[in-house]
């Protein structure tokens, strides 16, 4: 492979595809390079949600949202932890980004009505939510390139294209059968029927990334996989391209209009994570793509770029992994009635139903205060096990797998005292915790942590349980405990960037010719996660901004 030149070089094939599509539409020649053998990055592994306040998607669905109200909400939750112009420009460019995606891809977005903002009680917050999703998409639109799409977190032999909105009701199939059974049947029919017709429908991040990748292919934008960024090229005052390892040799790519870094965060670079975040983090527990090791951030730092929010991640509690396996996704499990989470002391320490980033931040806050959570166990009873999906792999009434017991990540007992002994927590403290929890749950209240007060808590609760859909006492054994670890969807601290997605130096001046988006850039929303899909949405919006800015140079 010889050296080459293009107008815009995009490093990373997840949300970086939005930058490529925007630049191509504006008339630039574009090249995407990707470290992995697959296209899609962490976006393809995600739930595929997009937080799109005041967007055409919400307007078309009849949502009464405005940019002004969303701006009030962001000002409240960001609370100065990121430059105001970053979130303000995001809001301003959401409609244009959606319009561009509609022109350049076959994605069909819909409003996930009632998927509450993560902090709906804050000024401007919405219990109806601003989250959007993709309708299931047939992966055959990728043709011969289908095998290049990064697999999702859960790959099954039979495709059941489940959106986040579907998941909510499918998880409650035994409790709300009038909603759960038709939803489940519809998706099974679509998946199985599609395969009989030679189609493979996908939802979530797989659908989103397939649509973006198909748009890139249709535009004729080349994508070099197995290509690693080595360093950025250029003089002292401007980035003019990059040197990459492609096919085992160094290739220089000249980028006349600039370079967009969309390489993800430093999810699997444990030296960086232990340095900037916490030495207590378990190795490689992140759900982000395994190739996210911080090359983009380090390459930009070599050119004088500043960083911010390096202690932040999209924290996500997960089921502890079996030896040699990744952690298992947990989403609704913490919110459902009939469970609670305790630490090594046998006591609760947080609102189990809180959004996953806030839950992780609570853990690190306790660590910094000198009261670290050294072990976590989600405790539930047989009724809970009979009622809900667990860990995205155990359907209602399925037994907890024996390998979980053998590996020490699960325990079972007929009494609270027996369960406490099995997981190694003090019996008196644990039984006292259970007594207090049960008494409060009977009253539908959580005086200790306020579980169930937020509309977000209640979204993943059980609507058949009253007066609080998140609380029910645990009365009858057997009782179970499953070990929980602190995972994440990726880090969200990174390069300082402005409202034009330009990378900034420590003194605030731009690094000419260099852009950063997605998890390579410091979170546009500072230390908060405003709603489901805020991470991917800001990557796509700032990808659009970067592509258009490069074209206007």
C-alpha cells in the first residue's frame, strides 16, 4: 500500500462514520481507517439508543419538546462541568444531523416514548424522555460487507431483533403478558421469518451501525480495517495527516482539510485507567470495544492537545464474569422489585435503580471518602427469579447455572443467615439490612436511598407491583446472591474540544487541522449522562459538525 492523500481522514469507524458522511455530502474526499478487523467500534456493541432532544424524530411523533427546555435541563445537570457552548451547539445541530442521516442512510428512527431522561426531576427534565432508536434493519443491505460489521455483545443463532423499547416489555413477559407476549412474538416472527427469507434483522447498535456503514458504502467512502494510528503528521502549527500501520507497513495519509479522531476512549488501557480513574478497577471489565486503548488521545497529546474529565466513564454495573469471559450486561435487573444490592459489610449503599453512570459515580465517591465498596452482590428471591430475565441470558424460571456457583459468583440459601455466610458478609448486619428493607418495601418507601421516586427508576420497574414498582419485600426462600462488578460502556474523558469539534491545546487554542468526537473527546455533557443514548448522539452530532467544519475551511 503506497502513501495517499484525501481531503479528510477519519480515524475510527463508529460514530466517525457520521463525520465521513457529512464531509462526503459536502463534496470532500474521505478515507476511514479502523484499527480492528471490524467496522463499528463500541457503537455496534451498544444498545443503539440516541438522545435527540427537540429533534424532528420527536416532533414527528407528537412530542412537545423544545430546544429551550432541553437547554435548561442540560444547564442544570451539566452544572458547569463542561463548557456551555459544547452542549448548546449539540442541541442546535441535532435537527441538521438527523436530516443528514435521513438523506445519507436507510435508518428509520423512532421515539422511545416514556424512556425517561436520567434526571427527569431536574429543571427542564422529561419523564416522557428524548431517547430515540432505530427500527430493526436487515443486515443484508451490507451485501458482501456484512461479515465486516462488528458483532454485538450478544450473538444468537436465531436473530430476535429487540429494541430497547421491546426489551422493557419482553423482560416483563410473565408479569404483563398482554404487552410482553405480543412484543416477544412479533420480534421472534420477524427474526425467524426473516431468516427463512434470507434476511437477518438486527436492532440496537447493530442496526444503527449497519445503517451508517451501508451509507458509507453507498457513498463510495473507502474503509481500511486492520489499520492502526501510529502518529499524526504535520508541522508545528498544523496537523496535515497521519502515519498508520496498514498491512504491516507504515503508510502516510495526507489530509488536506484535517483529521477526525473517533478512536474511542481508553477503555482497555488499564495503565491509563488505574492512573486517571481508580486503582480498584478490575482489569478489562469494560463493555467497550477491545481495541479502545487510547491511541487517538495519546497521538493528539504528542501534538500539544489538552485533556479533560479523564476520571470519567459511562459506568455500568454488570454481572461478574466467569473465568475468561466478559461481564454480562445488567440493565433492568437493579430496578425490579424483589432485589437489592449489598456490599462486603452486608449493607446497602445506593439507590439500586439509579441510572448506571450515577451508580458508578456513587461507588467512586464512597471510595474517595474512605468507605470503598470492595464487593457487591445483588440479592433476590425465587419469585424474582421466576418473574424476570436476568443478565440478558437467564429467562424466567431458568435455574442459575451451576458454573456460576462453581466460580463463586453466585450463592443460594434458604435463609438470610445462610446466604450471608455463603457470600462472606457479616450475618447480623445482613439480616438487619434485610429486615429494614422488607419493612420499607411493604410501605412502598425507601427512606435510605429514595428508590422509586424518580420516573427513571420506575421505567424499568414492574407496573403490576404497587405502591412502588421498584420495591417488594423478600419473604420466602430460596434466596440468591450474584456478584456484581463495576463495568462501563467506555471512558468519556479525553481530548479537550470546542463547539466546532476542534481539538484544543491546554491554553485553549485549537490544534489546527485536528478534530475529536465521541469518546475520544471529553464528554460534552461534563460529568453527567443526561439520557439514554447521549453518548452515541453526541458522537454523531459532533461528527456532523466536524465534517461540515472541515468542508468549510
